[in-house]
């Protein structure tokens, strides 16, 4: 008498992790923690658009995974609403990330702003859809201790047309993070 025993191999750790309903939730929390709390803000300011897009795409993918894992029946019942809700996480993430970096840089200028004269070392204009453009310039300036720093400043189209490489312009930079700088419009209007 022979008895055949069929023993299924245990699932792989990868399969166990990917099939766990809490995995996408944990990854979503880690994603938000990384982008909003672990990336130093002075670095996030320099790469805010790229990080907002990257974090938004990761959040979008994770939101679909979370929704499929936790509420699979809702995708069958109301697929369009669930899809739109998940896609909206891309824009919500981007909005809040850009708001956080903009608030940080504005607060830095307000609390630690130092006036300086800067030279325009480069100017960039990126053409977008329907004739819209994004303009910026790189400026170089010295701090009171003699250190040379560079900063990128976003410009309006009118400002871009009125400046040129090599011009001296008034700026305000953060004494804590000199790479955060803005045009000093008050001194620019007065001609100082």
C-alpha cells in the first residue's frame, strides 16, 4: 500500500509580502514620510519639480495598489470614480510638496534674508505648450565672509526680457542656505 503525500512548498517571501494587504499601506506611509520629512528641505527646494513629479508618480501607483488591496469590490462597482480618486493623488501630492518647499524658501528669505549684489551668469527659457514659457537665471554673489555662491532664480517673462547675462542685479539670499535666493524687487525698482 503506497500513500502519496502532496506537500505544497511554502510561498516565497516575495509572494507573501506582495499579497499582504498592508504592504501597499506601509509603502504609502514610507513614501510620504520620505518625501515630506526625510528629504532636507533646503535640498528639496533645489529639486522641487523633479521630486514632486517622482513622489506624485510613486503615490499614484501606490494609491491604485492600496485601493485594489483594500477595496477590490469598489473597482468593480464604481471603476471611474475609483480611478479618478487614485489619479488625483498625483496632483494632491505635487501640490502639497511644492507648497511645502515654497513656504520653506519664503520663510528662509523672510527670517534669514541678506541683501547682495549678484551677477547673472546664465539665463534659461524653456518653451512649453501653447506658447507658455518658464524662465530662470543663475546668479553668483559673495557673502560677507567672502564665499562665492550661486542660486537659481525663477523669472517672469517680462523680467527675463529685461535682464541679460553679465548684468548686476540686487538679490536677497538666505544666510542659512545661500542657494535659496530671490530678486530684491524693492531695490530693483529704486535702482539701487
